[in-house]
């Protein structure tokens, strides 16, 4: 790595607050609200978000805290700080790969 690149990285590290997948999505996005639905355009993104939450044990996304931004037919998942929490080891009745193992994700706000 060039010395100039090392200095640039040092400057970024000194000025940036650490964050996981932090990015400004832009002003066009709005927070998911109760009136929003999973449309045909959003179906693949919603499925990806569900799979992400199941795979990485993100217990924070639920009906009262959807952590989604919406713009037209697009979704952006935000707020991943509880990923890898492995709360399912404590509260889930079954491993996620077995029948019923992901029911905690659809059980509402418990």
C-alpha cells in the first residue's frame, strides 16, 4: 500500500464513528409504516431480509420495529446491531433448520 493511501485510511479511521454496514441511503427513502405492504416489486428483497435475519439471528426486526426503509418498489434493511446475538439458543424451541425453528420470527412482538 502506498504511503498516501495509508494516510488516507488513517484520516478516515480518525474521523468516522464505527458502524456495521453504515451508509446514507439518501433523502428519498422513508421508514416502513404500518400501511406499507410487500408488493410484487418488494417480494425478493423482503425474502432476502427474512433470510438474513434468520441466518444471522437478528432478533431486532419485528412488527413494532421493522427497521426497513422504503422507496417505491425498493426496500433497505437497516439496524443490524443485534445480529449474531444467538438469542435463539436461549429462546427458540428448536434449531432454525428444523420444522418450527423460525416461528419466533413470525410470533409478533413478544
